[in-house]
């Protein structure tokens, strides 16, 4: 038994808990003292009322109430997947559960429905560890749905740190007004310019203009317009199609224009009921500091304190150089960078590495692919992106129109023939595709982009045309 591996003199509480749980599991497996059966559809789960009541306030209240279930041996549960309930019951008896990205949300929902805090906490910890760009918004919304502040705040922090990437996700456009407000009101938003917050809000409204324009009166107070340059405010904000014909919104923007002229409204004090819950005195209220409207908030965001750095990337680590302070420091100790790679910094300050060989023995048709990594400045780690198909070397690398272009090069196969193909990675769909080929094969060339056009310069070609 598991309890035998624990020293009862050093860990008496853990020893007793483990011994008790092992004993309960043994009773269940041998159908001893079973006094309750949970029935879901055509599945039955024998168990003990004592275990259910001790693990769940829901079942405890049921068994102590005057409901019929108190006396019945068989308890029918509805709207529950029997496989999920089976996993939860197994955990209550063994502390063992196999969470996956496919089942964690269902288990989380059932744990919330039947008030099982131990399972709830395990699911929260699992989801916190599994936060990535592809699921952070879904986990954020799940935390709000289940009223779980711990999960909601962790997901919001992740979103704020990577806001410029998250807004590219189609799930961002599916957020509700209150969900969006919780994100864009945060001081922790990692944006260099407040214009990015305004533009992302307008994109969100444009996704469903008819139903969302009405939310602008509140959501505009989440944007810190005093941090936006006056010229941009006059040209892009005041003249925006969603704002200029709405008199209520124009009136709100007048507050910002007055602030630009140095005229701020008198700060409003909270009412006695709001400030003190109805118990405050007049004297206390007079001492209470007033508040300006949210639309006049001018506190800088987290991302506005960033430094400009030069990164030197190699297979032994990533070193950052601060040209202002004339200092170097280790940005990442990851050694997973391939030796033969090309690196790219996009207009949005995203850093990518492409190159090297990645072998997948499960893919019989194309076992070799190239590494494709993105640097995460928050965790100082290189994140694995969808592998580049058709591995190659001596290629050109550039970006244009929200896409990354891998141009020409030499194939990493027998013969190492030069290539004329062009692979494109779409940063919005997170997928690779292929565009029209070059007019000739080329490798060892320079590749740049300008105003949406990609240029190939120099290089060598087997056909001698470069």
C-alpha cells in the first residue's frame, strides 16, 4: 500500500490520510459498505455517501436535506458525461487523475457543478501550466464563466504580456464587451503605443458593428487617449466612422480635447453609499480623493517602459546588448537553436528563427522539417512554432503583409539542388503555405521587403541567371 512508503513519525498526517484513502479504495473495489449508486444514463457507479459528502458540499447538502435522494440508494445525475464522472470518482478514492487538453474543460465544469474543490484546484493548476497563445483567451473566458479569480487573473496576465500577438487571434474578436474591458483596462498591457489599444478596440467593434457600437460609450473609457499623440487623435480617433456621427461619443472625446488644452474636469467623488457602503460620514466623504473619468487616465502601460535591445542568437544561448547602457546580459539560456539558421525581427518586434533539421519518424512521406521558433521575451524561452515544410539552407528570409517568406535556397537532400519555391507563414492563421515560385532557382542571396513587395538580390543559381 502507498502508506507504507511514508514514515508515520515524520509525516503522521500524510501517513494517516494515505492509509485512509487506501482503505476506502479497497472497500470500493471489494463492494464493501457501498450505500450509494450514481446512475448516469445506462452507467452505474457504486460509491460511499461518506466519501461524496466529505468531498463535495453539493452531495453533503443533498444527504442532509429532506430530498428523496437522502433515502434512495440510487441517485440519478443528468447532463453529465459518465466517463468524466468516472474519472472524478476515481480521483476521490485514489488522488489519481489523467488530465489532458481534451478532457480538462469537461472535468472542470463537472467539478464546478458538483462543488468538488479538490478537482477544481487540480484543473486550475493544470490549465495555468498549459497556457499558450492558442488557448489563453478560452481559458480566460472559462475562468470568468466558472467564477475562478485565480485562473482568470493568470490568463489575463498572460494575455496582457502578449497582447500584440493575442489580438491577431480570431478568438479575440469573439470576446464579450465585459471580457474585453477586463483586458484593456489593465496597467500590465504590454503595448508600446496606446494607439494599438484603440485600433484593436475598433477591430473588435468592426467584427459585429451593429451590435457592438452601443458598447463604445463604456469601452472608450478603457483607452488612455491622453497617451495618444494629438495628431493621431485628431486624424484617426475623432474622424473614425464609429465615433464622429455619435454625439454622445463626440461629447466624451471633448473631455480629451479639453485635457490636451490643459483643462481637466473637477474630479468626482464617490457617493456615500459607493464609498462607504452607506456607513460613511459626511466628514469622511469630504476627505475622499476624487476620480477623473476613465477616458482621461494617463498612467503608462507596462510595455511603454521597454528598452531597445540588440539580440545575438546562437546555439549556446541568446545574448542581449543594450546600446544605451553599453551592457550585455543573457536573454535566454536555451540551447535548442539550430546552428544553421536565419533570424528575423518583424515590424511588431517579434523575433523568429528558421532553419536546421527536425526529424519526425512518424511522417513517412516527409520525415525532415526545419525548426521554426519564436522568442518569448516574457519567459525568455524559444517557443516551438509549426515546423517549416521542405527543409532548406542558404535561403532568404523576410516579412511582408503579416506573413513570413522563406525564399529559395538549397534542399537538404541528396544532391542539394537549388530551389525556386517560396514558402509563406501566415501569422494570423498560424499555417504554412506556398506562393508562386521564383523565375529561377537561387541560393545564398539577400531578401528584403519594402512597402509590401519582396525583393531578391544577388545569390547563386545552378542555371547561372542570378
